[in-house]
């Protein structure tokens, strides 16, 4: 919809949906398969099927690889560039983020963010047939939103991560710096989404609504960085999630205007 | 204090109605009123989201105080700019001074009387504007009867403010706990009235 495409192509949409569901499910399963030892050490994740031993690791590995393969092949059949982007997302998530960096550096979340932004970029590329600046902004919107999500969890579950020896921003740089990073990334995510809305040319009314939501996120972020509290940080995480969902709806419906 | 499911549904409903109002409900107006109403309904939207996230515990923060001042002032300014544009600048000055006055006196903790006087004055004028102008405009025949709902919305926001004022003084006629549970319903009803008034009026 970000392309304001007048043609609604159900087979392409269904194919893309299948490809996304398969590749994201596959990468998530592979992530849990690789991390099942550290998941078992953390209170938040110890009840996951692999960590609790309800599913054999070998079985999960096979299903994860199969779904990932189907997802990438499905996307490649739709459009080679879309398929390549889906493959990159999977590669960054499973290989770079999970296997290579997660246990070594707190900066692994950057690669997690890159992986997280790939599905929306793939959708845009499939819709317009090329990589354009609006696609890059959509990618950046998700890329900057992901630290808000992950870093908030790392603050709330700092003891868990420490127990599993997973490096986080909290353990490496302290809570103050982590909160500041959350604030800055929330603001950058909002700027990216407003840029997308302007670039697509959504109607004036929807632009007003996005302006209100962005102003809310901006005020909340700045207030939280000036007067940080644990409850407030978690509230910011919730607000940023509502913001991202709402801005997607605004771009979707505003595109009709 | 934990909010109930009904409270959350009412906050969500308030947020959706306010979002509708920002998006399409004020489209046919000129720039000045659109900006004022966008601030008012945008504030309503953000306030309902705030209470959805934090529940009724959100009352311990300054957010309700700020939004309960901004919303009536912005709606009042929008109405003046829409129907009596020649008084727009004067009302804009009142809005800015009023907002600053309420914020400053709020921060003076040891002199609550100043805050009470400024809140009463500013809210009183803004509330009077919201209640009287729509009724006057309907009587003049410039808007349809439904526009009277804007005045009802104004009365409801006044009622909400009154309930909280009563709950803060002694002896407590209405306990704060009951007020907190009335608040989501009042917020929703008020927003619904505004939407009905602006849409059909």
C-alpha cells in the first residue's frame, strides 16, 4: 500500500504473505534452536518449547531450515530482488545476529534491527519494482524502532541477560545510556515514518493524525530522557509499539485519500 | 489503581473517536480552526493512549492536569476562530497567557491558592466559551441543531473538572476512587458529543 498502487493483486499478495510467514517463522525457529541453551537460563524464555525440552532440537532445526528455504524460494519466484532482500534479512538475523554476534557484543542489536527492517523493504520493492528512498525510510522506521523494543527488555530483564552472559547495552554502558539510546531511536523512527507519509503523499487529515502521534512520541521520549523511571521506560516501549502500528495504519488508509 | 476492562474499552473508544476527529472530522474548516481542533483532539487522543498504557495510575503524573487545560482552551480557540475570527487574536493571547499561568502556578507548590484561582479563571472562561458559542450559533441558525452536542461535550469536560476539584477538597463529598472510575466514561461521552456535534452540526 505504501506504493499507492491502484492494482490489488491477490495472488502476488498471497505469495508474498506466504513467503514472509515462512521465512520469519523459519528464522525465529533457527534463532530459538541456536539459543536454546541460554533461553533455558533466563526466566523470560525458559518456557519456550526448545528451552524446556518439549521439542527435540534436531526437529526444530529441520523445520527451521525448511521454512526458511521455502520462504526465500517463494520470494525469489515472485521477484528476484525481493527474494534477495528476504534472504539478506534471514542471513542477518540467523547468521550475523544470532550465531556470530549475540553472545559476543551488545551491538548485535544493530544487525537484528537490519534484519527486522528487511520485510517492509521487501514489500516496498515488490510493489514498486525497485529500491527507492521511501523503501529505505520504511526500513529505517523499523530499524530505529527495534532498539526501543529490545533495549527496554534488556533493562527489565537485566539480571536474566547477566545470568545467561548475553552482553547488553545495560551491562556494557549502563541504564542511563541505554535509556538515551531508546529515546533517540524512538525519535528517529518517528522522523522516518513521517518522511514516508510525506513521500507517499497521504491525505492532509491522515498527515495531521501522524503529526499528533509523532508529537506524542517526541514529547514522551524527551520527558523520559530528562526524568527517567523504569515504569516510564516500559511505557515508552508500549507507546512506541502503538505508534508503529498506528503509523502503518495511517500510511495504509492515508494512501487511499 | 488498576483500570477495569470497561475503563480500557472506553479509553480505546475515546482514542479512536479523537483520531477520527483529527483525520476527517474537521476537514472542511479553515486553517486556524483546523490547527486548534487538531491540538485539542490530538491531546485527547494522546491522553487516552496514556491512560491505556498506565491505567488509572496515570493520574499521579502531570499529564491529566496539562491535557485538561489544553483541551478546553484549544477547543474554545477553535470555536472563536471559526465563528468570530475578528476576536481570534485576542482569544489566542488569552489562551497562551492562560496556559502559561496555569503551568507556572502549578509549579508553585507552597501557594496552592494561586493555582486554584488561575485554574478557575482559565477553565471558567474556556468552559463558558465552549458551552455558550455552539448554543448561540445554533439559535442564530448558522449551524444545525446537532451542533448543540459540542456544548454538551463542553459541559461534560466541565463536570469532570468539577468532580476532581471536589475530590481534592475536604470534606470529601465524592471519594477520589469513584471519580477515577467515572473519568473514562466522562472522557468517552465528551469525545462522542464533540464528534456528533462536529459531524452532524
